[in-house]
C-alpha cells in the first residue's frame, strides 16, 4: 500500500535564503492528524487554521526541508496552499 505521494508546488516555497522549494512529499493522514489540531487554541479561535496544522503534519518533505512547521505552511503562497489542500483531499 502506497502511503507517501510526491508533488510539485505551482509556485514553490521561498525560504529565507531565497531558495525556491517546489518538490515535496505528502503522506496519507491518520485519524490523529485530524484530531490533535482540534485541541490547539489557534483552531479553537479560528477553525480554518486546522488546515495549516494538518498540512504541517502530513507534508513530510519540501525540497531540502525535512521539518515542516505550521509557520512554513503559513508563509506559502496562497496558490500553493490551495494546491496542497486539493492534493490532501485527492490522496
């Protein structure tokens, strides 16, 4: 059973060193990936923030970056966030 899927972001994440990261890997989500964010105060204040937390858990690699954090997801271009949301639903 395949549990990890490669993707290419339309725009790419621009890091602090001006390197663009487009190739990434997303793993299948587990129940815990959707439950844990619900207890986060940011989600309780704004339910839409759960998307950021869930994606930071299931995106396992982006270019040379292995530590995908909520802050990294927040700093993505809107087009890339939309792409990841659709990709998450697809897989």
